[in-house]
C-alpha cells in the first residue's frame, strides 16, 4: 500500500508523479529491495543465469559432496555421488565442448584416483572397512581408472603443475563474476547496478561512516567477510534514509546514527560467538591429547567410558600379596578364582585371558613344573574360544593368532615331556600337577581343542569376503592348521585311543580330499619340476596325497565304530579318486558302500558331502568319455534346480514360510568355504553337453513316436527357451552355445556343432578348468562326430536306398572301422532298418517305415489300448478285486504292450520297442 493512502492524500497528480520514485514496502522486505525495485520492475525482476553457470554449479555441488565423503571414508556415498557426477557431466557435454573441460573437474578426478589408490594399498585400513564400503571401494577404483583414460593428458598436466591449474581456475572465477555484474548493469533502467550504487555509501551519509569507524575501533577485530557484510547493511540503511530525508528533512541523521551503532554492537556479539565456537573444539582436542598422554581410557568430549563388571578384572590387582610363597597349590587356587568369573555377566573376557597369561608366566618363572603350565594353557585356549559367546560369530584375527600360538606351545610341551598324561577321563581330584617322581596327570583333551580350532577356521573362511585379499591372507593359515593337525596325529598315534585316532584322521582327510595333487600329476606324466627348489620340495614331501588318503581311510574302515566317520571317509575317498580321474576305483567304491540306499537318513553336512561326491563322480565320468554314467550321476542334482543349495555353496531366496531366520542361520553355518566350491557353470555345462549327446540322437530316432519320453527335462527346457526367442543372434552364454550346438547336431552338421561347443569363449569358461584340457577336448570332438553320424542316419535314412561307408567316413572324419562299428550296433539294437553289404562296403536301407497315416493309426491304437487298461483298473478298484488283472498288469503289462508292438510287422515299432527294452532308466537304477 502506498504512503499516500496512509496520509490520506487525494490528489491523483501527486500519486502518479511520486509512483515512480517511491515503492510500496511489504513487511519483511529489506531497505535494499525497496530502493532498487520500482513498481514496474517488482514483478519481472529475476536472477538470470546462463546454462554454463547452472551446469557448473551442479558439478561443483556434487564435487563438494564427494570430497566430504572422502574425508569420512564413506566409499558407498563416494560411489553413488561419482555416478551422479558422471551423469551430470554428460548432460553438460555441449558446454564442455565449447569451453573445454573445467579445471575443477580434472582436479577431482586426479585427487579421487590418488585417494583410492592410497586406500587400496592400506591393507590394515581395508580390513577395518565394513563389507559395503570394501565392495564400493573396489567398484569405484575400477570405474575411476576406466573413466580417467579419456582425460589422461589433462590429468597429467594437472599433476605436473597443480598450483598453476588451481590459479587459473581462481582467475576464471572473478572474470565470470565480473561478466555477470556487467550484464546486471546493462539490464537496469538507470544503468547502475545495486552493488555499484552501494559502493557510493560514504557520499550518501558521511556522518554515519564516522559512527561506524568508531564502532569498529572500539570492538574486537573481525574477519574481512564480516566487515563486508556490515558495509552492505550500512549502505542500504543510508540510501533508504536518504530517500526518506528528501521529504522530511535532514534532521533525522542523528537518530540514524543510533540505529547504525546498535547494528555494530550486534555484529560484535556475533563475532564473539564465533570466537567462542572456535575455542570449543580446541578445548576438546586438548582434553583428548591429555588423556592420551596419561594412557587412560578413550575420551569422548571430556567424558570417560566406564565399564561395568567384576572389580577384580577391572582394577587388575597384583596376582599374589607380597611375601606369599608361590607353589602349585596357590597357583591352582588362583586359577580356580579366575575361572569362577568365566561365563558370568559383566566379565571382561579380554582381561581374563591376560590374567591367565600372567599366571602362566608366574608358573614358568617359579619352575612349578609342566603339569600346571599345561593346565593353564588348556584354560587359556578355552577362554579364547569363549571370547565370542555367540555361536555364529567368528574369531577376530588377533585372537585367532593367539589361539594358534597357544596350541603350538601346548603341543611343544607335550612332545618335549613324555611324562605328561592328559585325558577327559582323569578326574580333577586325581590330577597330579606338582613336580614329583610320578608322571603328571592333567584333565583335558587336546583333540577337542584342535577340532574346535578347525571349526573356527571354517567359520572365519565362511565369514570373509571370498573376493578380497583378506580371504587369501586367511587361507594362508590353512598350512598352519594342517601342521597342527599333523603334529597331533603323530602324538595320538603313540598315546591316543583308536577312537581319537579315527577322529584326527578324519580331520586330516577333510583338509586333503578336495585338493588336486599337481605334483603327483606331473610325476605321473613324467614331467620334472621346473626348478631345483621344486624338486627338493617334492623329495621332502615323500608320499603323494593318494597314498596318504588310502592309508588314513583304510585305517578308519577297519577300526571305526561310528557310522558317521566311516561314511565321511568313504565319500572323501571317492571324491579324491574322482578328482584325479580314477573313475573305476571311485565307481566301485561307491557301489560297494551302498551309501545311496540310506544317505537320506544322514545329517545335512554328510548329505552335502554326498552331493559333492556324486557331482565330482559325474564330472570324472565325463572326462573319461562315459557320457551315460556322467548324465546319471548329475541328473538328481541338476534336475532339482537347487544345485547351489544342495552343494552347500549358497542359499536360494525363499519365502519366510519355508525357512525362518533361525533355520537360515543354521544353513549358513553349513556352507562350504569358497575355496572348496565346485564351479556351477562347469557343472551345468557338463550336464547339458551329456544330455545333448544322449537326447539329440534319441529325438531323431523317435521323431514320430507319441510315447517318446524325455531323458533330460532341463535340456528340453533350454531348447524351448531357445525356440521362443524372436531374434536369434550369435550365442553368448554357455547355455546358448549348447542350444545352438544341439540344433546343428539335429541336422547332422558336426562341424558347426563342434565350433559351438569348443571355441575360445567356451574354453575360457569351462574346458580350460579341467586338468587335462586337451584330452577332454579330443574326447568331445570324437563323441560329437559319432553322435552326429547316428543322428544323420536316423534323420535321413528314409532318403537313401543305400549309402557308402566311405562317404560317411569322409563326411564325419571317422575311420571306416568306427563307422562300421556304429552302424552294426544300430542294426543289432533294431534302431536302424538296414543291412551291411560287405563286398561293396555300403549300407542298404530297408523300406519298412510306416507312412504318416499308418503312424497316426498306430498312435490311435495305443491310446485306445491305454484307455481300456485304465477303465479295467478303475472297475477292479470299485469291485474291490485287487488280484488278477491289476497285479498282472503291474508286473507284466508293459511287456504285453511291447509284444503287441512287436507283433505289428512294422520295423519302426520294432525299433522303438528295442530301445525301450534296453532302457536307459533301467541302467540308471542299476548303477546308482
């Protein structure tokens, strides 16, 4: 509302004349706005920014966020913001093409890459990172390295002289601001911008500037930015007061000075507050430094963390009072005091372990004998295991190292002193810990400690990211774990019972069965070690892993009284045989053990081991060229669609109804560590190729058969998926390669099939993972040629009257005897209606195939026969007659059907019946 309405002025001329000079002042608007904006400009005045400014501001905001995330080592945030930055930079491509890549962007790329490299080299820091940050670090490192290849020259220039590039950027910023101020000046009506107008403040109100100077002199020194803010406030007030004084006179200058003086006092208060805020963090830092010097607890903001618990552990008093005679009885009493606090709520477990170590040192210092030392070591190791009360939690690295050291020290004492007898059956009352002529008797079991150590090692491997360097570092400890097991094995062979020996033998077997013995493999091929050190190592090792496995397993077979240990030993032995391509030993041992009959009653870890063994047996059969056996062994695992879960290599996503959180935890504890995994892609490829070599010839032989059965449902599913694809491009995945090869084999084109199965991509994914790669490839080529020949004869036999075996030999690059053998088998099995003409070496086809009408008639007859049988069964059930025809049909009905088909004089039906009678499923049941 205008001031003229407030004063009650009625003259329109005055209102119109003063409208351009005086603007209506809304509540909350500053003096500066009321001065600069006229009535005409108030609605239209906006800040106009160029596209360059908008885009660059967006980039700088994202860069600030990334730098903040770098300061707190938040790699996940860094990765997220970096991806946004890349997208934002892509949007501003047109501006970058005109202006060039901004220096601040190049500086960030260079700094970020250096920062990530520094973090990557810091192994200790990486170990402390959580899983998300570690994963984000590796992903971001790969992305930044790939992204920076496009800006190598700019980054190199920046790194050569980082100061110059920073200066150039700073020079550009003032230029940009100057240009923007020029544009503002041009846009104004009077040709004068707000800032330039404000700079004339000394002329507008000289008296007020005196007051301001005196205020500055009396107050504390403030920063230059604060002074600039004061100047701006000063300017706006003086200008506004000047405009008002034109109407009311110059008498208000004194009252204006008072207003400005108040403002300077407010600025003084604000500056004092800022100084106080700056002082607070310094005080906090000083407190922390003092606490570090004193060596006390962590100080957070001047407060001390207080731990609750037993005063004995917290205060750490002296072990024994001064003048106490330290003997075995006193030490045992002290040991029992310490152990009484074990397991209680609030007990500091770390302090308890330190106390036990101190007690062991005192016992060793006063030469109290090895008996008491062994007892204390037992309790130290037990306390280390109890450090994590949660069963699912795994030991930290420092505790794990301490545990290994303690067990090694314990075994050293037991090996050095033969007069120490330990066992769980020794009662605490009958222990003999004092030095005397009688041997030491200590209650405890080393085997239990070592078994628990082995389980802890498995837990550590399960809970470590398998793709990190930490996993490799942890895996190096396996050599030490195996060394401890070997030492205990030597000890128990002399002093242990048969049951204990079987238990420790099984531990040794579990660390051996899944490892391929490359040295034994090289020796079997007659290849010498590359260097002398390798030869020396081979000589020092002595026996091969096969010999060790044979000796340990046979002892268990003979001496073990528990079924579980024997079952595990048999499965590990079969796995080891299969891994080293000893197919016949592995198969015979599996068949003689009859494990497949009652394995469903075993506990889940043994079932997982059985599944792993069957898979390895199938892969071994495939390497040996036993395609049917390989398919039979892999059928149960692959047809379930849960191979990953059945092999203990991960959990599939399920509903909470099927598996609750507690069950999921239990199943996670059963998982096999990553270094023991079987490659699932290799497994699926072996299964699909085996199914292809069996299924394609069978499909060609029974093309018009209504009762054709599937050998492999999964293979048929992959074929259907391939057929449903609207656009058929070159195969990419392993499954697509097998489907493409199957289509080529259907046509009898073995060369195309061979090129799809064996190529550079499939070699790298699958075939190169086998130990004897070349031999497997040669076997595959041979099988593809033979099965393609069978498929060709089934598919095109109706086209030929006769065909020369020499022609077939050239087409499929097989020897004539091999071709002769394949065709003879097909004729004998009544699969091919033909005869061999020996003098001319030709195959003469017999025209006995039924026409399509005859085929349909035969199918109708079969369906009607099936309908009659079903009717009679239903009728017998209703009448309550369970004997007679129903039983006869159950036992011999299928054979009657076969005879019915044989009575038909058509060769096609004879061919079908022959293949079904010598059925694939019957062999499957007999073998496995």
